[in-house]
C-alpha cells in the first residue's frame, strides 16, 4: 500500500508538471493516462491486460466505433476507458462508451478522462445501463489523498467487480444522504421544521405564521443536539447526554471545547475532533476505529481497545505532534519529509494542523495494519491509551 500511495502521489506531481504540454489526445494518453494504468497493474505493454482501440460486434455499435482502452482480468474485460485531450472538459461521457458498457455485462466500470480528471461510472440505477453520474471523481491536480485507498481497489490484482459496485453504491448514497441532511437538518427547511413539530409534543396548529416562529428555535435545537451527540461519542465512558440547558451558546459554532462531565480535566478540543475526522477520511468509515481522550493526550483506538492505539495526539504547547504505534523506519521518515512535515522528539511527528495528517496516509495505514494483526499482541502490550 505504501509503495502504491507514493507512486500515485508522484503521478499527481507529474500531471501538474507536464499536463499543459499535452496538447493532443495522443500525447495525453502517452504522458498521463497510460502511466496511471501501469500504476494500477494494467501494463500498457501487456495485451492480455490492456487493449487499445478495442472494438467488437456489439448491438447498436457502428463499425468505426472503438473504445480507447479495454482492461482485462483473467481474459475477461472488466473496465472501459474513453480518453480525451488534456484541455478538454469532461462535461459528459461519449455515447459509444455507454453503448459498449451497456452491451458488456461483465464490465463493471467505465471511465472517461483527460489525464487530469478521471470520472468513474457503473450501473447502479439500472443493471447493465451506465449511470449518467460518476460515483468517483479524481482530480490529479488537486488530489484528495483520502481517495487513494479507493483507487487502490482498482488495481489488477485487487479488481473485484462486485466489491467495486458496492463501493460505488456506498459513495453515491453517502453523497446523496449528506446533501439531504445538510439541506434539511442544518439549513432547517420547512419540511424538516414541520417534521420536528409533528413529532414533538407541541400542541399547536401548524399555521404558516407558527412555522415561521419556530424555525429559528428548531435550528437552535439542531445545533445543541449535535453538540450533545459529539460530546457523547467522544466521552470515554457511557455517560448520559448533556441537557440542552447545560450547553452554552458558544458550543453552537461546533468549534468550542467539550469538557468531560465526569472529569473536567479531560477537554476535547476542536483540533482533536478534526484529527479524528481526518483519520476516518483516510481509512474509511467502515474501519472500526474510535476516539478516546485523556488528561494527557487524544488517542485513536482500534476496536476500542486501549492497547491497540494507532495515533496519540498531543496538542499542548506551540508544536502539536502525534505519536504512532509503529517504528519510524527510514521509509516512513522519507514519507514525513515528502509531506513537508518534521520529526519531533522521540520519533513524534510535528503536526501544525490536524489536516496535515492527510499528507501521510501511508503511515496511518501502516499503523492500522499493525493493530489489526493479532500476532503483535500475543504476549500482551504495555501500551495504554
């Protein structure tokens, strides 16, 4: 995984450096598209894995139509790619790409790219009919490092059509649900306000004037409820929810410190909560990791086990830093240096901002691999969170 991450990050640098020089589609293919296929294990020099200008007798396909690249696993076509010149905008996908995809049930993924941006499609809405919207978009000029783990699943050795369709489905649903929640809950649209009023014990006729009156109150209730839920999830013990009247207005901005009601010396800061969000962005929400705050540091645990901590975050002083549960090898030191970060005392990593953790995803994945392996804990461990 670490080698893959490094190669993808170097490819992103390559796209930024040479992209503007790719003035034709053919140059874009050679300089930007084929190198990424090679990183994914689909060598352009292996015709059993990559076939260029691929054509077949598909129903409705014109004799002159060809898909730019067809990728194969075990002699079965699994992915079609349509290539465009670097300067072209990917406003829509080519009709022939849809026709080829729709006529090939074994193909799980179709992609269109200009070398800079990659858009991946599948058939979530209708089986064997290519969706109109991509389930994954990668922009190599503004690469989100948290998406590299998803790209890893497109490797030749890892390519599993059913798993990729599941990934696509989860991505689409997640984005759709987040948008609905944001609009309905955080913005408190009228449908949501009405829903809250109906479900509550308020005995009033829901006139337009009454709805207008309670809208800001509902919005305040949402802010306070979210603050309580965050406080509960970060509490070390199963503690009761903080009552609404005990939440000060300052917590409504989402960045205020959260004090453990059982131990006022444990204060969870916004930076610590943000660090946990970055960890989940890197590893994915399906990984069983959770936060635990202490008087001395903030920790990320695997399966809630105190001896299986991945990261300890020390935010005190002028130089916030993290410790990881694995040795700082030469390869990991190089990853830290490439990320523009510095090492501190005791092989800690200085982390000026929680978001900088996304620059070293390889180290986070290595830490996860360590804590998942039961062999590392057969004789017990002295590590405690």
